[in-house]
């Protein structure tokens, strides 16, 4: 029911478009044109301006196929436009049913596979004149640096009843119904500078203070649904100066909101209460990235996706995730959103690849969901 050659051609075209985070203008313009040609009314919000980028989120509305289906629930399909680096000059290679890059860049299946599946769905609906209810298509920016595009989405444009984010690994038929929330933490340690060779004893080394506190700080897996990580540290100015500053960048995650708050506060308390022993001044700032979500396994979105997968003969698998996506924000906005697998593997590396079969099956699944959605009462 899909055009495999067209899906392949479009995917290969899209992955060659450089689309760094905050520099999605080229692909944004192309997708605006295609959504418009396919009958959508496209709005671009101001998230790009807020984030210092050159393109906003794209929100496209497609009316129901006819009067008989206009009162059906509005289904949302989403994918993100940006990629991690290096995403310029991608040279895709097809071999033995697998598509990968030439090894010098990522491939960009994350999330061009999702984008391609959505576009093919819209084309098939139009060409085959398939009945369907109202649709919303959302292509987001700035997903890869902390899902900030959807975080800054103009929610006044959002009116879907439930939705699907096509953006995770594994074979189509697999879907994520639960994911953690995440907080960013910035720990600033203020020591005292001194000449390292002349009078080191008059200084107070902020890097040493950081090391002592990090040795006993919460780190790694806390429990089955909670993690934290000290991922970046910056300190000092030169080897001949006792370091007067050190900055530690942390993250905390949990699929349980209470646990997320608890581990975040534990990190803050560990450093601020440990300040006295180091003789340094320590501050801790917390910036929430997104909240956790958990969907009931019998919610309408999961039931519909499962029915579509069953019709296509795809094994159905419900997964919990350790990472976030645009779906975290959509769920927070009151649009129950499931993350669908589209086949991308080894994402965020130069070894990224996708099986052609998964690329085609992702489009089949998205289309079947909309087709089955036309039968809802």
C-alpha cells in the first residue's frame, strides 16, 4: 500500500540535507512546500527565534477526507527535523538491504526515517483517496539538544486528540509508552586564585573541591527508573594559577516525578552542604528539560497503533524508555503521544544504519494507523 521506491528516493534525498540543530531552515522550507502541496495548512511558530535558530516548528493541519469523517478524533504524527553532528555532506550507501553512511558522518535516519514515513502516509491518503479523520503533522526543531523545539512549541496551534512521535530504534511494531523526565543541573564552585608557584597556600583550588565532592556524589543508576550523570566539568584558567572556579554540569532522569525531584534535590544538597568543608562558595541551579510520562497500555493511542500493527503482521512490543523525546512535551501539553519505532540503529554515531525493510514498514505502520483511525466512532 506504499510506494517503496518513492520512500527510498525521498529518504536518500532528505539525509543529504544538512540540518544541524538551530539551522533547520533548508529542510524546513522543503517540508513546508511539500506539506502545502499535499493539502495542508502550515503554520511556523516562533520557537526558532526564541532559541536563536533560523527556523520554527512546523504545524500542519489536514482536514478529514469528507464530511462523514470530520468529527473523528484528530490524530497527530510528529518527527523532528534536526540531526546530531556531523550531518553535512552525508553520502548514503545501500548494501544488502541496509542503508548507512560512508563512515565519515551520521546517516540521519534519526529522524529522517520518521519524516519520510509521514510524508508517504500523506501521499497515499491523497492518491488513493482513503477515508481519514482530521490530522495534525508536527515537524519540530532543536530536538537533539534537549527537545527544546517542542518545549517552545506554540501550543495554541495544537489541537490533536492523541498522537505518535516516529522517533526511536527497533522494528516497527515496537512502541514506547513510558519515558523519564530530565533536569539539568549547573554546579558552580567559587574558590580563590593564587600564583601556583609563588603562593599556592594562599589560594583555594575549586577543581580540587569539585573532585572531593564528586567522589561521593550521586552518580549512575539509582534504581530501575532513575539515573543521574555528571557529564561535563570546566575549571581553572592556567597551570600556574590556583583554579578559582569550577563548573560541573549534571543531569538527573526518572520515569517517576517524585523520584526525579528527589534525586535532583539530593545532588543540590550534596554540593551545597559540602561547601563548608571545602571552604568554597557553591551554588546549584536546576533547569527542567521535560517531565516524565506514562500512558495506560489500553489508551486509545496504543490500542489504535496495536490494531494497525496487527493488521500488518508486525510483532507488537511495548517498551519503557530511558531517554526523552518530543513525546514528553506533547504528553505534558495534554496530547497523549506514543513513540513509534522506525528502524534507526546506532543513532548519534557514524555507524548509524537502517534496514530498508524497516524504512518501508514504518511508512506502512503510520499509514495503517490513520486508515484504522477512520473506523473510530
